C-alpha cells in the first residue's frame, strides 16, 4: 500500500528536512511537496518526490491537491501566520488526516489527529541531555540498541481496532499508548485506534519485525535489495522450450511481487521465433535487452548490474550450476531465483530446510515476505535431532508467524528431508545464499548439508537470499 505524505515547506528548517528525507530512500512513501521558495528544493533527485510551487495559505490552490487521500500532512513554515492559515486549510479539506506541525511560536491549536512539535522544547531537551546528573526522558534511554521503539499506527494497519489482549506479544510488549497527547497504560481490553502512538519494549530484532507488521512493510520484496527484477537468458545454453517457460515464470512473478520493472537480458540470440516470443512481452514495465554484439557473459552482467537496481536476479538452474556464476552473484549480494523447467504458476507452497546455519534468522522476514506476496503456505523442514540453533530458529519463526498472522507448518524428519522433498512436485525452496552454496559440487559424495546439496533438488524452483 502506497503512503502519500503532503509537506508544506518553507524556510531553512524545511530545507534541511527535505534534504534528509531525499537522502533516505523510502520506496513506500510518495511525497507531495508544496514550496514557497524553489531554493529549498533538494538537489538529490527522487522519483517519489512531486513538487508544487505556490503559497499553501491559498485555500483554492491547496484544495486542488486534495483529490487524493493523504496519510499524513507535515507543516514546516517560516512564520506563525502562514503556519496557522495552512493548518486551518488542511483541516477544512480533511478533518481526519494526521497533521504534524513544527511550532516555534507556542501555537494554540485544538482538536484531534495532530502532533505539535515544539521546536524550542526539543532544542532545550537535547541541550539538557548533555548536562551531568540530569535524567533523560524518552530518548537515549536503556541500551540504545533499539529495545525501546515508538510506532505510529497508520490507517489500514492490521493492528487497528484490535484489543491488546488479542495480540501475541512474545519477546516484546506494548508498554504504553499515546492518544491525543495523553498517556494510556495498556489493558487487555484496550482497543488500538488509527494514529495511536505505541511505545514498544522488547528484543531489537523482534521489534523491527513488529514495526514492519504494524506499518505493513511486509510485501515489499525485492526491496530492500533493489527495486527491479532481472531475467538472464543465454540462447547458447537455454533451449527454446526452456526460454519460453522462463519468460512465463518471470512475467508471472512480476505480476505478484512489488518490483518496479522487469528487465530481460538475452545473450547469444539465435532462434528468431523464440526471440520474437520474448520480445512480444515488451511493455512499459517489461524491458527486453538483446545483445547482438555477442559480448562475454560477465562483461554484459557487470554493465547491466551497474545501471539497473536489481533486487531479484533470475536464471535457469543449469546456468546456476556454474560455480563461476554463483560466485559472481554471491559477491554482489543479490537474491537469486534459480528457475526449474516446470511452470512457476504450479507452485503450491514455499519451503525452507533448517540447516543449522544461524544466519537463516537474517532471511526470515524475507521468507515471510515472499510467501505472503505469492499467497502461498509456508513450510519449515527440520531434522528429528534438531540442535539448539535450530530450536531457537523454530521459536523465532513461530513468533514471526504470530506477528505477521501467517501460519507455518513444521515438518519433522528423522532423515535428511531432501529425499522427501524430491517427491513433492511443486514447491519453492528458499536457501540462505551462503559460501556452502557457492562452493557446492555435484561430485562431493560426502556432503550432507542441504545448502551444499541444493543441486539434488534442481527440479524445483530455488531462491537464494543473501544473509549479510
């Protein structure tokens, strides 16, 4: 869900504010910015910024921007009169939108759904923080590692209109709720409303997942790795039937995932009929790149990856079996989808094998993200002799399942589950993209690690997620 933010900006503070958000790439937000002075416009370009040049105290001009609904309005203006007039205009146009006002004049504003940022108080508090023997209030409390977090609950959140007692809070707690500038201590029957500010306390990793759940950030893959998908086709390696299936799988995924564009790179073009089939899918969101100069594979890949913000790299599994290709992609920290010969649309679930690798925890939220976007069940395979690391991982996955309201199935096996998975016709396997994957060999008969044996499940689609 796209978040629309309207910013009414003027003055040096507004300039610094716009520069700050321009440098912090947030794909989820769209910023509609009204400027009174073009000189405060950020030099950093962003496709999420839309600029308008007029005086926001003009009700008629401002009303033209309210043909769309805004999740939040931020007012940072240079004088008291303009700030009050702009606030009144916004409130007349939308009585329920949350408004954030930077106040340097002790404004007397009444009503609901607004946050007044007292600039003088903020500066005073920050200065007091540096004095000896003075307690710090709200900020810089505790370990400073993210164990205390404030989260504003947006409209449409899965947490809105839910009783606190109905929310599973494992390794985290809702410690307090701020509503209309009042502190409310939580009770099981207390209901959460839009624009409530939740004070959360818990393990930093868990809180980050809770934040995503509240803000509905899950469902953004291939972000944060990149915003585009990329399919690599080598006609010297891939036959016509394989290329057609790869193309159909890539297009299907493009309709399911939150990627911005799908790039299809074709090298060593030879089959005209197949080439025309690929080109038939070209559109505003799908770009076909054909190398007619027959350049070297890695030369083309380096050029493409420099110019395209790839968040998901797709290729056929025969090509992924090349250790040099795996090493190249591993070094670039890219999620890789190794496509099998069967149709991607036939996939029935998303599966993960616990391998004893503690880094699996680092890809856990991505795993849920993929399963949620594809609307597929999530299955975890574990050995009967699960070690302590895997037990903690199972607990972690169960906790995430509650946070994201996404049920998971735990399949226990007394033997390596690879043999069982080989008998399952349609599943998407998820692996951590580890050095074991890079160094895997078909000829290592003594290997028992599922990460090193991924090639034994090559008939399945497999996605490899960077762990760092």
